[in-house]
C-alpha cells in the first residue's frame, strides 16, 4: 500500500494543534522542520520550540536548519521524496527549490482572511486595526509573500474582549481540522484552488517595539485596540511615576469607558484612565518584574489611586 509522505514545518504553539491533527488521522509525517533552539529565561539555556518538543516526544525526526537557502539543506529536503510539505508559522523563507521539491508542492495555514494581512503578524494587526472578523486559510505557497491561491477558509468574529492570545488560541483550534481536511482533498485530487482577490491587499508587518508604548493622547478606542492587540507579547506599556524614578507597567486587558481629564490621568481607584478622547479602563496589568494581575487584585497590593498621572 502506497503512503502519502508529508513534512511538517512549524515552530510555535500555534502550529502544534495542526501537527497533532495530522498525526491523529494517521498521516505519515516523515520529518519535522522547526526553528533552532534559542537561549531563553534567566539562565539563557537553549530552549526547543513547542513543535520540536512535541515531535520528539512522538519519535519524529526533527531538523533545525538556520536557513534553507544553501544547496546541502535543499538537497536533504528533496531526498525526503515528499508528496507534500505543510507549513504552519515556521519562521523561515522557503526558496523556490524547497517549494518545488514535494510532488504536490507546499501549503500553508495562515491566520487571516487573505489578501488582508499578508505577512508576519496577521493576528495582532487584525486586532489593532479594529477588524470585526478574521479567520484561518489553507493556501498554496508561492515565492511571493502569502500570494498563493486559497484551498479552504474558516471564519471567526473578533469579540470585544479578545486579545492576541485568545484569538491566537481560537484560530489554532479552527485551523487544525481545516488543514487536515485540505490534505485529504489534495491526496484525493479533489482540492480546488481559488485565486486571491486583487483588491483589499494589506500587509501585517512585524510588531516594532516602538509601537508598544501607549500614547495617552490617542482615543480610548485606539488605545484599547493597541492593548488587546499586543497582549500578552510584547505588551503595551506606560510609565508610572515612582519614588526612585518611573516604573514600567504593561496593560494586558482593557475596555473603553467614559470619562475626561488630562491624557494619562487616573480618574478613579479602579484604573479608569483619561485618553485624548474618552477613557480606557485597565482590567489586567503587570508591574515590571512582577506577575500579571487582574486590576482588582493589583489594587489590593500597592494601588494606583485617582489623580496619578501616567507619563
């Protein structure tokens, strides 16, 4: 009996459900590619990616090249004699030689409704832009940035209390069966490819650290979208005045509210903060070097009282 040989290429938590679903359906994943282990934590010990750890626990060969641009890595990939390569948040550019090596090419699970938010940070950008809906799509990979035709789509509304983390988790769960179904269709020769629309193209560039600082002169809606779109990482932040100098604080969850005052002024003892227009209530915060806490718990410790002015 012939087998359908797959390589899985992914790195973060977002990719694990998709790999798990393929394995649960009995798919032959002959090799996994993931980002190399990197220093992490206070001790800077090398840490493997979640996909790497998950794959090793299941006895699958894991390769961690720093690049796929050179001939030896491309030859090693071609030697796998693949029917298909499946890519989910891998983190490396795939050169043409790699894209063309599998018999049916390479497919990608992308966290947006293309052609909106092509690129590296589609989940964060959809939230920060105030989109009301997003989704995941299985698409054919080309040399262009997320330009290939789409096989299948799953949609989800963006809720008022969604953060990048909650949306990330929901899309990962939605995407796993969507991808596995697409692989089934490709093997059976029934997959339909729908070209992306030419209109509505936007790019989800990587999050610049400078974008994380809160500018309290912006509207409450803009600040709320920034906070939720950057939560938990890198986390939108501001400076709290302290006896020994300013202390950095992260805002990890918020809700627009009503109120007026100087931008950055705390209006009550439950962290309602004035913005350039209206106010935003901070629901979850994190003092630098401390754990994240809901505001109700944070305020029972060293509270931030009405009248404090954030920088």
